[in-house]
């Protein structure tokens, strides 16, 4: 995890609103990693990891996150993606993003 695309606090707050996880209280970039931009978000509903996918398109990301959600339903210990209007990813800065 790392930060390749710096995001503004307002953009992170908007992402929290889209995924209906409450108001953004704090955010911090997650360092390290090799491919995606990640931020830790603290909201009124808890803590989340926001990911901006640097190399994948929306269709690829949505497919992977839907599979991840199904694995969680089956009881495997995977992070459950949040949904925005029924979808696990949205576009932010022309890139897929998820919580």
C-alpha cells in the first residue's frame, strides 16, 4: 500500500459520503506497497481503508470486489467491500476507488 495519487481531504470526505460511512473525522496516507494508493479513514461509523486503483479499470475492480464479498459471505476472513448504490467501486480522479 502506498500513495501514488495524493488525494485532498475533501475528496476523501466525498468518498466517505458516497459509501455512506459517516462524516470523515481523520485521514492518513498508508505508506509502502507497490501498486495502489491507500488512505486510512476514520469516520463516524468506524475505520476504513480507501483504495484508489492505479492500474485496473472499473470493471476489473468491481468484479474482484464482488468475488471478495462472496468469499466473505461463505465465511472466509476477507475484508468486506462497502457498496455505493449497489456497486463496490466508484470513479475518483478517473480511477476506480473503493472502501
